[in-house]
C-alpha cells in the first residue's frame, strides 16, 4: 500500500469504527491491527489503525467520518495522527479543529486535514 504517496494513519479506533472508515474511503484505506486482546479479555478490546493514502476523495471521506463523530458543533476536536512520507519517514502530528459559526463540522475537518504538513502538496501531486 505504501508507495510514492503520502499516507495518513488514524489510530486507536475500535474495530467497528475502523471498518466504517475504511469502507467509506475505499481502496485507498487499509486496516492495521494495533493491539491484541489482553489476557483474560473479551469482546473487541483491541484497537486498529486505518492507513489512508492521501487523495482528495479519501480526505473527504475521512472528514465526513470525523464530522459525524463530533458531539456538538462547537466542540474542539483534537487527535493524534501519523503521516508516512514517501521517503519512508513517519511523524506524529496533532489534528485540531473547531467549526466556525456557519461552517459545517465536515468542512472544518477537511480544512484541518489539508493543513497537515505535506497533505496539501500530496493533493497537488495527485491532480497531475
């Protein structure tokens, strides 16, 4: 999955949330297992990471996913994401946004995603 394109990793997701996100993104997403169940644990206690190749369509799907999970319009959302550069480096960034009055939560999430380091450039490259 990792090639010459930027990959955004959203971690700490429950299995059902990871599946929902991956299904909405499509072929540009892959679910990765983070943790196994603890000894004596039951149910779906392990978390997942969804790795998403950065494209305009994929970012719109991620923004819709994030916007749908906000508890209120004026909530400030902050989550840790990882960015895999095409050169093979991985860095952690904090995605933080609040929807402005009159702005949808999806639009706020999309703007914050595009503002992450390297994402804007990756989107420009994908248009060529």
